[in-house]
C-alpha cells in the first residue's frame, strides 16, 4: 500500500514536471537493468510490470483531455515489443535511468501529437 501511495505521489509530481524520487525496481539505472537481466532473464518481467504500472498511473493522473484513450497495449506494440524497446533503450543508454526508458516508451505509445 505504501508503494502504491508513493507511486501516486510520484506520478502527481512527475505530471507537473517537478523533481520527485522514483521508487521500486524502476528506480534502477539502465546499467543495473542490463546487468540484472543478463544475470537473471526472468527479472525482465518485473521491470516490464513496473513500467506498465507506472504508465497506467500516469494515465490516471493526467489532466482531463491529456492522453485520453491512450492504449498501453496496442496491437501494433504488444508487450514483447515493448520489452524489446526498453532493452534496446537501456543497451544504447546505459548511463541513463530505467525510468528514462519508460518515459521514451510512453512517448512512443502516445505517438506524434497533433
């Protein structure tokens, strides 16, 4: 319950572009993600679950009219493709945080803003 509360608080702060502390497995660096997934491949599911939960929370906290109807599991980018996106991002940007990979995925799912 505390983690859910911290996530909601983090999302609210993230949505307003203020600095916040990201918690949970998603707070890892890409380098840590890369190492952990190489050592324990099933752990990638935990990271992906965190990413889906974080993005879902962002949608719940978004102001009215923002990202309404955004599908986090579109037929054009199923979970295996999303996992591959996150892996590629972290492989190419080991100095960044896993959260940066999730933010890039969210923007990819959002598509171009008209």
